[in-house]
C-alpha cells in the first residue's frame, strides 16, 4: 500500500472517530510519518472470524476502537431488523450485552447498548462484568434475538474483542456472519442516544442478580451425585484463580454452595484489564498458573482450577504421587469429563436415546475410543465452539441425536444445554464432582487418566504456533497453506502420511482453510491459520495403540509418543522456516 492511500484512510478514520483517545493516536503517527505502523493499522478492516471481532486496541481500521465497535453494532442492528421483520414491526426486538474485565470493555459495551436502543432494539446490559457463558444463557432466558459480549478471551492485555450472538444463544455463523459484515460495510451513519434517554424510554434495561441466580442454579443442576457432594465436599480443598477476570463471582458462588473449600489466589482475584501478574491471562499456559501452583503447594490443596478473563475456558492442575503439580491439557481434561459423564449416565440410567458428543476437528481422537465403549456417537465440527453449538442446534431441530457433552482442545467444555458456548463455571462444578467421585473410588484423577491410557491407548498432544504480523503476514500464511496443498509432506516425524484431508473440499463440513495429515499410527497433524489472530497453528494429536496395559507398556508408549511428537515438531518448524524466508 502506498503512502497516499495510507494517509487517505487515516484521515478518513480521524474524521469518523468520535473518541479522541483513538483518533489522537493516528494524528500522532501521521505527524511522526510512521508509515510502517500506519500501514499495519489501515491495510485492512477487522472482520468476524472464529471468535467474532478481535484485535489490538488503538486507532485505525485494523484496531479495536470505538468507531469499529459502533460500525459493527450498527451493522448488526440493521441485520437483526431485517432478519426479524415481525418483531421489528412490533417493537419487541431484544439484545443482551455483557463485558469482561479488559480495558475499555465497559465503554464498548455501553456504546453497543445505546446503539441498539437508538435503533429500536431493547437493550439488556449487565450492571457489571459477567462471563461469556452467562451472556449466552441470558439470551435464551430473555428470549432475545441477538447479543454481544465485549471480550478478547485469553489474549494478551493489548487486545479486546466483540462476539456477536444469535437468538439460539450461540455465536453467529453463516449466513448471519456474512450478512452482518455486508451490513457493516454499508453503514454510513450510526444511530445512538444518551444513557439517560435510553433508560427513560425503556430501551435500556440494567440486569443483575435476576439472571445471576438462575445461571448459578442451572450450573448446579447439571451435577449427578448430590449425596456424594454433600458427604465428601468439605474434605476437598481447591485453589482457584480467575486470572483477573470475571470468574471469581460465579466459581466461588457455585463451588461454595456445593460445600467445597475454595481458596482464591488473592493477587489475581480482582478484575484488572492490565493483568499485572501474568503476561497472558491464559490457563492453557503454565506461567499464568505460577501463583496458583505456589498457593496450592502451600495449602496442600487437592486440585487447582483456573478460568480465563471471560470464564469460558477452564484449566486444571493436580498433584502427582511425588507432590509435583501436573497441568492437564484441554484434551486430557476433556477425556476425563467425557468418561465421567458417560460412565455416570450409564451407571445411573440417565443416558438418553441416541446420545452424541461433539468435538472440534483438532481435538484429540482419544474421545472416539471412550465413545465407542459407551456406544455414543462422536460428531466432528470446525474449530470454534460456535460450530459445536450449531450441530447441537441441529440435534434440537431434527431430533436425530441427544447432546450430552461438547469439547475442544483449547480448554473449552460444555456440560449443559442451557448455554450454547463453552462454560468454565459449569465445567468447574462438574470437575469438582468428578474429583469427589474418583476419591470415593480410592483413586485420583491423574491415576484414572493413566488407567484410561492403558485401556484405550496412549495419546499425546502438542500445538505449535507461529505469528505472521503485518500486511505481509497474511500473504505468507496463504502461501504456506497453498504450498502444503500443492506439495503435501510424504512423511512427518518419520511416519508415512497415508491420507490428506482438505477442509476446503470436504463434503461433511463447511469450507475452512484447514489441512489434516493422517499418519500410519493413527496420529493426526492439522494446519490451521487462526481466525482471530495473525498466526498459523499446527496441532499434533499423536496416538500409540493400546497394548497389554502394563506399566512397562505404558512407559514404552509414552517414550514412543514423545519421540514421534519431537520428530513431527521438527518437520513443522522446517515448513514454517521455509515459508518465513
């Protein structure tokens, strides 16, 4: 992009942006003649990806700011009015808005609510920060046509985002996401009104405990063994961290009501968009749990739980026999929850007809073997919990299957039907019950996980990410994916590639820029550019088939899987290095 075009876009942005905090940033960059930074801010306009609208906060069309929020909301409002003409004519359209602890989240959320209100859509805005799953719950509870949560989930502190939801409580998918973008691109004027006027006219309603209390009860209602919880809960000590996010209010309440001893990390309990104690507020990453592990050791806790800033992701760690704290991966906790839910439903006679579990395509195949044991169908979907919700929605409409659990490897789990997104709060409650159950059986979660490996085969998972920022980054990722399509690797980690699955041409799923390589052992390697960040991700789901189930086999399987993963990782790094030159 030449300098003239950059300056043209920058000046158009300055004229349109009403928030001086952001427009001044661009003015200063122009004064400094920092064209490299200006190009990064204006070479594209943020679009909806797997998580909605997400980006670094700042001035520019390629940044999260008040103008982008306003344009997105006006476009969403226009689309909703067209999609629900009967409700629009009757004046009964509703939208629910929630936000997390990130910087500017409250400002962006109120701006969103006031634009809905000015467009004749009654807005229901939470009185303070709330988790993403509660937003989904509230949409269904209030029978709203749409909803928005302002959050960037587990991203670093400089990010914020905007997730749009539909009337089923799930994030928007095709054709709605495409339709919203088209409406956003056509916006020339944004309607808004003052908070005082919106409240006075009944177009802005502040919601609070009337939704909180129903959400808490719903989370507790998912549990299977109330007598076990009542009998054993006080024997268990759990250290918990919300990582400066929204989780403390809900996790403390729900687990506290169950009678568990919950010890929250004091330095991370209060919401803070600067995330002062962590580089990334991501429970998937070990450094984020450093303070929690230290407290767990000090308190001699039985387990550690963590949620990300909007409390939709759920991470855990547990002590092994030597007192070392082991951080479980999303795949491992997903397998444990899946096994517990299916085992318990079977034992208690609560398994519905035609039960099904839904998982993303980059989630470990471990669950396939668990499902086979309990005669439960496993359904695949694209990455992103909105696709899990979409398949569950199809179940509800056609009656083909009954949903019992949904999961993705990035610490996302959904044990309930009332929320159409991943839910760290209900996952924490179910995990607590699972801890109590296995304790009552004389074992631990870690020991049971090892028993599952011996029964089903050993699974090890790794993820490799490479950032490609800036205008050239997107082109580099496109070139890398095109190269792998044209010249798929013949081997990975020394194993032969026996099948290549291209999600751009897959008859069973919507088109997606994902490649999967199937190896001789059953290991799957997936390549997927992120839908919300300038990076490409490679997922390794390795497998060593079940042997004789002895400790010797288990040790050998772990060594074999690690060696295979090391080899695949090396090959992937070579692919990345070649593309980066």
